[in-house]
C-alpha cells in the first residue's frame, strides 16, 4: 500500500509540472524568446567597460605595443602608448610599458621616477621592483638597486627564478661582485651548493678570481660532464680572454688531468685552446676521450657545434684553428678501426659537413693546392665509410668549384665532376647539380662545345626543371657571346617567364629586353651587340682581364657611335658592369666615376638606383661616411620605388651620426 501511495505522489508531481509549463507557454503567434537577465549579458569590466569588442580591440593594441617595444620601434610605440593612455582602465597595465619605453630611450632617470611613483600604489608588485632595479643599475645607484632587487626577490612567489633574474641583471650591468654575492646567499636559502655554478664561475672570472672560477667550473662539470657546452658558451661570450686568463686555463687544465675528472673539463679546455689557436695542445688533451664510448658522442656533438659556429666567427686565426681541429678529430673518428659502424658513419657525415663549410668560407690555409689534395683524401675517406652521405657530394661539388674559381684550373674541376657522374652511389637529387657545375666548368675551360652539349641535355631533362632553367640561362649567354642574338633573346624571355622566382630571372629578363631593344635601335643593332658579346664570352670562359679590356673597348667605341639623345640601355649596362669589375679589382675611384656617369647620363634608365646604392657601399667601405650618406639619401629622394630601398634605409641607420 505504501508503494501505491508513492507512485501516486510521483504521478501528481509530474502532472503539476506539465501544467505549470503549459501555463507559461506563449500564446499562438507570439515570438518565442529566451529571457536572460541584462546583468548576465554584461561582463564585469574595469571602469564599466561593457563593450566586449572594444575590450578585445584594446587587448590587441596592447599586444601590438609590446611587439613595437620588442622590435625597437620607439616612435611608433610612444604614439600608440599615448593613445592607449586615454583609457583609464589600462593605467595599471601601461605603467610597466611606460617604464620600458623610457629605458629603451635611454631616459633612465625618468624610468626611476615612474617606477617609484607606481610603487606607491602597487608596493608588492615584483615586476615594478625589477624594472626599478634595472633603471637604478643603469644610473649607477647601486645601493638603491640592491634594495629594489631584494624587494623583487621578497615579493616574487618563485624565489629560484627571481634569483636567476636578479643574477642576470647584475652580470649584464657589469657588477659581477653583486651577482656572486646573490648566488652565495641563495645557495644558503635554497640549500643547493651547486646553484648557478656556471654563472658564479663567470662572475668570479670577471672579478679576476681565476683559480676560484676554475674550481667552480670543475665542480660543475664533474657533477654533470655533459654541461660543458653551456659552460663553454658562458665563458666565450662572457669575460674570458685567452691572453688575460692564463692562470684560469692552467688551473682548469690541471684539474682536467685529475683521476676524478669525467672528460667535460678536458673537452672544455680543448675548446678554449682552439679559440686561442693552440690546436696541438687541444688535440693532445682530448686524446684519452677516444677510448671512452660515452664521451665519443659528446666529442662528435662538440665538433658539430664548432662547424656551425664557423659561419659566425670573424677572427681568421680562430677560424683556421677550428677547421684544423675539426678535420683532425673527425678524420680519426671516421677511420677508427673496430669502432661502432653507426658512430663512424655519423662522424663521416660531420667530416663532409666540416669540409663543405671550410670550402664555402675559404679557410683552406696558406697553401690551397696542398689543402685541396688533403680535402680530396678526406672526402674519399668519407665515401669509403658512408657513400650515401648527401653532404659528401655537396662537398665534392664545392671542392670542384673551389678548384675552378680559386686555383683557376677548370679542367681539373671538370675531371673531378666527371668522376662523380661515374659514381653509382650519387643521389639523384645531386645529379642535376653535378651536371650543371660540369657544364659551367667546361665553359670556364673554354670548351664551349662540350659545355653546350652538357647544358643542353640538362635543360631538356624534365626531371630537373630548376637546374635546367639555370642551364638555359648559361646557354642564352653563350648564344649572345657567339653572336646568335635572336636565339639568345628568345631563350632569355622564355626562362624569365618560366621561373620568375629564380635567382637568374631578373638578369635574364634584363638581357632579353636589352637585346630586343638594341636590335630595333636605329644607331645600334647587331653591330653594337657584336661589340658587347666578347665581354660576355670572356665572363663565361673565366678570363677576367680580357673581360675588362672588352668592356673598356665597348664603352669607348659604342660611346662614339651611339646617339645619346635616345635611351641606350646596353651602353648603360656596360658602364655599370665595368664599374662593378673595377670595384672587384680595387679600382675604387674609377668605379665611382663610372657610377656617377650612370646616374648623370641615364637618370631614367634601369641602373641609376643600383649605381647609387653601389656608390654608397663603396664610399662607406673606404671610410667616407658623409659621401655615402649623400649617395643613399639621393637614392631615397630620386628613386623611392627602388627594389632594395629597405636595405638602403638600413645602411643609413647603421652610419654613425
């Protein structure tokens, strides 16, 4: 009976709910709407900013402001900041941006005032204390700066990260003693005796406490020998100077030979010795590492790092020392008898890469002839260990180009490339480049018949469209050099339209237009083109001296025969080319005279913009900054649509005031 009573109550409640819903149902024809209270539609915004779209726009502009500050566009950032300051809801967030802008503008006193004023209302804001510390360090108020950074540490919820930031502020502002003191105090607070060991060593070295710095680094690397790369970067990009820190290097060398050393110290010292050009000592120091399998991989990774850094080094002695060290170490790792096959192949790949970088940046020593022989042997070793290495074939192509361009032996370069074509391990992707370089080498050797055959076959191969376009570009120049002007014109037009993004497309289009215009020129025609074609032939066949003579002869003879009341684009091009050749031969004054002629005689031509840019480059290179500025400013004023106008603006900004 109780169950029947419960069921009855449930049915009654359901019926009552249905009735209430029906009572609330809209009458027929009335629009159905969901009624939501207005206060739920309005998000709570600072200062009653209820418009969500406006708020989103303000946030977007705040992001834009941060980007402008990061890029250093201070004028635009200041304008945007003044605009955003009209919105009172953003005042708290804009404070740090105002301080940052003042710092970037060098107005550190203003930044200090802004920071102190903001801290009156936000006294527990760690970001404001940090910026105040930065500004006080910049104005030299060290005591106040220490107080500000201590407050930053106090109010920051993560003391570890705050200590790292504070340490960076001290080191970057040139106060290593404060950085070391902060690290020592934080080691006690955190209970970590190795906290920021690398940075403490850098600070100690900056304080000339060389033996203590070496001990700190030794402790760091014995705890983690794989950390040597970070330590190396900290030292080489920091205060380390080989000639001033002999005691530091000697102490670290002694510690690297101790039984407790784990290899990281020896590898670090070897890198420092290489930076000082002391390659034999570095090689002797790492000798024990070859016997330890766990450190061989670290040694190879270090070689890869040194290879990448070659492109960034400016000291010629350091570059040559790094190359010698790399080639010796990687050759030994590649040829290690009984070594792990995978490791030997990786070392071979790295060796080919090091050879390629050395060839690209021309760091082959004082005797390029013997060095080319050495590189050939190294690449043969790579081939015997890792014949499928892509770097192997790109290195061998660069070696052939180096032989052709620097040893002036295109015949020998062609023989090297012919041998590559007979290699069945040559990847298909490298085949086109080998054939293209071989055709260029035949032309450079003066064998235009074989060069035309190789380049024509490459140009007809549909599988290698990009390399084929470059081959057709050389063929078109060869047609021009041999007097086939109509064929050259048509070929230039086709390749310029077929691949407009290629490096040769602009030159091809320019030459095609010039040939077409010259053939219709009443005072020009095939005779004037025939005067110009020897210069193209001598360029293709790598005869620079004869090319200079051919261009000088053309300028003199064409200048006498052409009607200069009409546009003469070929003559203008020849003037610019001759100026470029003079500049390459360090005949700067003669090059500048020709460039001025291009601008004065052909102001509406195709080359005055390039001439002004090159004029500025040459003047800046010889230290005539005022004259360079005048040339570039003239370019901005007369030719604002010049293709490389942004580069010119960058050059102007880089000039000293």
